[in-house]
């Protein structure tokens, strides 16, 4: 069986996956391992220097570049990863340098973030193997989950719904709780305002003047998790407006429509 372990496996601790998300935990663990064997030292820290394509080709060939971007953005916004492009030799080079904020990781897992955190991390780096072919090292301390409510930005909802109303000639209310939940959920997944605009533009161009399809220009259809990803991918493929669009998933978000 060639699918059983004959190469260095990716490792993840379940409690870490619970804390930050499965994809994020896998990426964080691999960044930890790469940090231990990194030779890029700046300002007293070891950094990992990679483009998004290098993350995909060298570390995660089973993920798309967009999936990797979303995972990194979530870790950056949560404070688990510190990234910068300031160490690049030229301003044109936008490749990022990454390192883990171990104090943040420990504080969010319910452990004491004392000065021993930095020394422990340095000891791990000093004792790490120098050969990349060795088995990856795991974050071995048990993580205790602390429930942390996300801080939502209602201005995001207002901006998205105002843009939708303008492009689709609708009058949806950003104050709707169901609508806000959909918009916030997509932002938490790493999507951006530009992604919302691309989805709205694509479907508005296709459906706005169509007697049957124009009724689907609504938050419950456009911003549903599965639909949103599919429509965003469709916008990247530049699907012709003349093509017959597939029937969208019918969902009951009546309280989100006003």
C-alpha cells in the first residue's frame, strides 16, 4: 500500500484544531516545524520565508492557493502568526516572512504566558534536527480551549448589503440578523470585500434582467457558504452571461429578507 506512511506525515493535535480550526492547525504545526529548521534569523527570531505558491507546492499540494491564503489570513487576524514583508531586499518583493507568536498561542490555550515561553521556544530551536527529511515536531503541550466570541464588524454588513442593493436594484436591510450572520460567516472564513463584490457583480450581470433568476439576487442565496464559494470560482472563470446559470440552492432565510 503506497498510501500508508513512507514519508514524513503532517501532524496535528486535536485540541489545537478545536482551538484554531483544522486547516489552521495543520498550517500552524508545519510553520512550527519549518521555524525550527529555518536559517532565516531577523531581530532575534527565526522566520519562514515563502510565497503562497511555495506553501502549496512544497507543503500542502492537496490544498488550493485560496485555501492556504484563507488559513493564513485567519491565523494572522487571530494573532497566532506574525508576518511581514519588511525584510525583503526590494520593495517590489511582496513575499511574506512568517513566525508563530508562541505567547499568543499559550495565552489562548489557557496556559501561563510567562517569560519561560520564549526560552522554551529557543530551546526547541537549538535542539531541533537540521535535516528536513526527519519527522515533523509536534506542538506537544495540551491546549485547553477558551471560548472566545468573535468581534463582528457591522460596517462590513452595511457595505455588502448597500453594494448588493445598488447592483441588483433591491432594498435589503443590513439590520437583518440572518443576513448579518451570513455576511459575518463568510468574512470569518477569510473572504474579503472584494470577493463579495465579485460574487454580486457576476450574479447581478447574469440575473438582474432575467424574469426568473432575478429573485435569487438575495443574501440567502448569494452568501450561503456553498453558493458563495461556487459563485466566486465562477467569477474567476469569467462565465459568459449568455450561458444558462444553474438553479441556486433554495434556502429559507425569510428573516434575512426585508
